[in-house]
C-alpha cells in the first residue's frame, strides 16, 4: 500500500514537471550551458548554493550522480526538495495526503468518459496489473502519470526503480542535514482541484492514445537525462505541453516564481542544495532564468 502511495505521489511530481513553457534567450540556459547542476552565487550570498535537476523515478541501472554533484552536496548545510521528503516517510502524514488524490462528490471515472473511452482506459490499466475498480475515484491527472508501463517497469521486466529524491534524502540524513521543502505537499495536491475533472479525464485518454502510438518516450527522456541534455529535455517537454490543456501556468510557472523568494531566504541562511524536477530548470520561466533575473549569478557545473 505504501509503495502504491509513493507511486501516486511521484507520478504527480512527474506531471507537474513536464509542463514546460516556451523558452527565451535572455536569461534561459543556452546550448553551451547544458547541465543538470548549477552553482548559485552573488547577490550578497556569503557562500554558493547549488541547484540540481532530478528525474523523479528512474531504473536503478540508469541512476547516476556525477562527482561534481557529490562535491556540491558535500558543501551544503541543508537540502531542499520541492516538498519536505521526510514527510513522505511518515505514514501518519502520507495517508491523509493520499486521500486528496481522490475525486470529491463520489465522482467516478466512468461518469466522465464515454463508454468507448472508458473501455480504453480500463483495458490499459488492467494490462499493467491495475484493476479499474481500484482507480475509479482517483483524479484522472494522477492516472495520466501513473498509467504508463514505464512508471512501473522503467522499460524492463524486473528492473528496480529508484527515486533521486529518496536517494538524496538518505544522503542528507546520513550527514544529519536539515531537510526542507519549497512548498507543501498539500499545496501540490490541491493544484489538481483547479482543473475540472472532465478536462483531466480527456487528458488521460489522450495520454493513453499517445502512449499506444509512441512507445519508448520515457526511454528517450532517460537518455537525455543521462547525457545532461537539459535543452533536449526541454524540447521534448514542450512537445508534451499541449497535452496539459493550457494549465502550464498553474502546474509550473506559478510554482517556479513562488519558489524564488523561498530559495533566497534559504541561501542567505546558509549553503543549500536544491533538488527539483529537471523540467523546472530551463526556459525563460525556469528556475535558472528567474534566479538570474533576480540578480544571482547562476553557472552550469558539469
């Protein structure tokens, strides 16, 4: 049960990081700056902090941390994720949070879809071992991210799945570093309530149809990530952005802008290692550009 809860939660992180707006050359990372790790300095900071782009779930055989990333992590006095990841280890906090994944007013998936589309969704989830009866009341956007075979197998049979957030959290705990969040899990979960269930259900159907005709998409994303090809990932995310129905501002832009003052206060307090989904880094509304816009010096580290 707990593993299933984690899967739903990281599915949300994944979909919230794939809503990438158009890029601009003014502050956005350039082709010469392709990197997952960024050093943040200037603007009266006594010591640099670091920003690292994660991929929320990945096959263990594909997981890696560069020496530069380990060195940057070693300089940190605190570690900050999109949310406080230690809350995800507290089952008393996790279970009430997961209840927010369910639709209100007894709404079910079958209420939102035509008979044909409902059959498509049922067949898809049952093919990956998830009976539709257990999914009927889960908000469709969770199912959009949860529903890919890659979310469970990462493209290969018995391949073990790991999370960068969980791995980094364990590293922080070993050093007894404070662990913080840029926003609350409750806020993340509540964002879906701003998107009508009917719209979410239509997105789910389109996601499944796309998956059936475009296999290997997740593998391509993993390869781009392993190559630290931030711009390549951004281009791929822009291609996917049409599938989120114009809610890019809600899922990404507004969150990025909310994070900047929070990051500023944390960096003033001491060197911080920030780990957020790689989809939040690029573009003129990405975290790198927004930090530069605020006067910080943000440099790629390979």
